[in-house]
């Protein structure tokens, strides 16, 4: 069995694992237009924490700041557990690349909180919207040429797909789609982190205009343990994303990811740069 | 004119300002039950960035991770600009307190993104709910004994106030309220950051049950420049908060803050620990 492209993208080497220093190489399979797909970078930040031998619990919160696009090639990841409590652990992560004159080039900062969960009362105040089942929704297959990462996912847009015409007509900013890895792979925290960044910039939908745009910072909260992820397996997630405020070059979008059975597995927010 | 309590709480000293190292003292005025009001701590993290001489632009995104409650007394803040681009700047912030044996005690990690904004197309997809004007809504005045920070704010709950009876009846998790500083003070980025953390834990409302709860991490996006804040001045903000998913000890809540004129100034999300 060959290694899944996502596992190749997440592969990290280490010399002294307790020091939390890892090295990796950007993946052509998850390349976006001017750098790696942000979701893959977020997953790498999380992966460095999950690989650390001092890890407590499972992921709870992940914030990734995209300071600069990674260039194709090797990178360094430093994961540091800065505080361990009884039920939570706080991490800082930085991804750098070798820069001119040997000075490391800071590309990504992140913070991660992991937690040892206990069974408690639970409830959802964000029920899954009623949508047609995945099998009845046509698969999206026309990625812009050269955007490799889009081919790594099976996306079935229910509503709010990428505008067919860039005619400048103002619309709403909500998308709903079924999604999963194109090549089957059981859901885990890293792939859930990546899928949280799967939604194209809301400004394109809102304006039906293809302006330059890129995520500046994303925060994802995980609402699942290993059992909930195992229940999904290689099944679909329902993703929903909506824009909130568009103001002078930056907007935010809120995203929700449910299992096909309707369990809200992750909530995510990001702030995105746009031009014009 | 005496100094406003919020400005006292934000007062930071520095020896070498270019090194980004500041010292401060926790404020009894903004004390919560077992430490400072998280909003005040978030504001201090932001303030350290705003005071730094290398600052580019105005606040765009702020993530604050509450690793441990600060103890009453002095603290250290380290603000570091890790990457400066043409229109965005990325910061890491850490708040520590002197610990046993001289080892610093990590209480708070934060990341901040600031941005030089340009005028662009803009729109809101999150209109302000229709609510009665502030003057017609009764002010909330019964804070739990000993919770000083509640007295620093004028809150006028429209719906979803703290349950009058802890009878365990399941309800919704949405609150709407008018709010501003109790002692008048023109809105700025730091007070907006603090007000984003002003909503009591949604789990109390959802369950009408007073369980132990505390914010683990908060992320706030700013959708305003100095002109939009100046327009608010000492006026009211409409705050809205709602829970999303409650699962095994942690839930998230989404918050929105509009000016009285209906401009969405900030969107904020937090993940919160709860017991039972």
C-alpha cells in the first residue's frame, strides 16, 4: 500500500524529538497558487504537537498565522509545550525556512491547546442544515489549472459554489458542500484541521468577482475525540462557510464541519486579506 | 482628571522599549473570581504590541490563550514582532509572572496581527439584530459579590441575561445586551478587545446551571479603523453571544459587537472549559 499524499505532506523528521524540533519538505500534492494550501500548513503545525512525546490529551484549539507563503522546499518546525496543567496543555509552534545569509525566515506562527477530556453533559446549538445526501450531489471537478490541492479533495457543492460567471453581481456569502479526501483516508485531527481551511474566499462569492485574496490567520476548535473521528472514518463531512464583515482589505469567514450523521466536529474562523 | 481604571489596568512600564519587554501590575478593579478578567488580560497583550515602536498599522487579529490565571501582583509582558510584510505584521506575546525559584511562570500566550489597511469595497453579511434602544433597557446591577470587573461595565441585557433561577431547565444559549464602560471612556482597540470577552459562559445559560467554567482561548477579529472607533466614542455597543457546540468539558461561543449605528466592529470566538 502506498503512502497517502496527506501523510507524505505531514511527514516530519527529527533529530532530538524531546526538543520539539522537526524538519519537513513542502508537498507538491498540496500546492496552491503561490505556496502550500494553508490547510496543509495548519495540519503540519498541529502534527508537530501530536508527535511531541510530552503531549497531553487531544487537540482543542489551533490558531495558525500565515506570516509568509512557504517556498517550495525544506522547512523547520519548532513545537514547544509552554505550560502543562491538569487537563490542558499550551503550545507555541513556529515554522521557518532557511533564509538569505543563514537567517531563518519566519513563515508561520501557531498556538495549540490540547486537553484531556472527561465525559460531561453535552449539546449542540448549531444543528446541521438539511441538505441532500452526498450521493445526490454532483462532484466539483474543474479546479483552476495548476492548483494541485483541489484534486486532493472530493468536493460536492450543494450551494454557494465558485461563481460560474465573474459578473460582479452581489450575492450572499454562504457555501455548503460535502467533502472528504479524494483518495480515501480515515479522518484524524490533522485532516480535520486541513479541511477547516477548505473554503474558498467568501469575497469571491459575495461579489462574484475574482480579486486577489489570502488567509492571514485561522482558528479552529475541535469538538470531537478519537471515537467521534473513528465513527466518521472515510465518510463525508458537511462543510458550511459564511462571510461576516468585509472592511478595508480584510474580511472574516466562519466555518462549521459536521459528520454525515450530524455531529458538529469542528468550528473554525479565519480572517482573509482581499484587494480592491 | 483622574486616570480611568481601564488605563490604570493597562499601564505598562519598560526599560528598553525596542526590546518589547514591559512590566505591569494586575488591577484589583478588573478582578474576576480567581484572577483578572480575561478581557483585561487580552487588552494588556494587545497594548504591549500597540506600545512597541516598530508597530505597523492597527489591530486585525488577536488570539489569547489563558494558560494559567495570573496571581495578584506584578507581571512581565514580552511582545515580539516576528515578521513585517508590506501590509501586515505578525507578533507573538507572552505574559509571565515570577515563579518559585526564579523560574518565570507562563500565564498567557498570544499572537497578534496588525495591518495597514487600504480603502476598499466593503459590506456586512451579519446585520445587527433589531433590538430596543439602550435607554429603554434596564441596567444590570447585581454582580456576584466580589467580582469587581462587572462593576466596570454598564450592561443592559436585552435577552439571555444570567438565569434568575438555577433550575437546570434547558434553554437556548444566546444573549444580547447593550454595553459600555461604566465610567465613560472613548472606545479604542484595547477596550474593544476586552469587551469581546464580556459574555458570561454560555453553558450557564444553556443549562440554567452554575457549573465551574473558564475561557481557555479567545480570538478576536477587528473590523474597524480609528475613524470607526472615534465615531462610537463613549456610546454603546450591541453585544451578541451564542454557544455552538458543548462536548466533554469544553464548548465554544461566538460573539459579535456592533456600534449603536449598526457597524460590526469586532467578531470574536472563544473556547471555554466547563465541569460536569
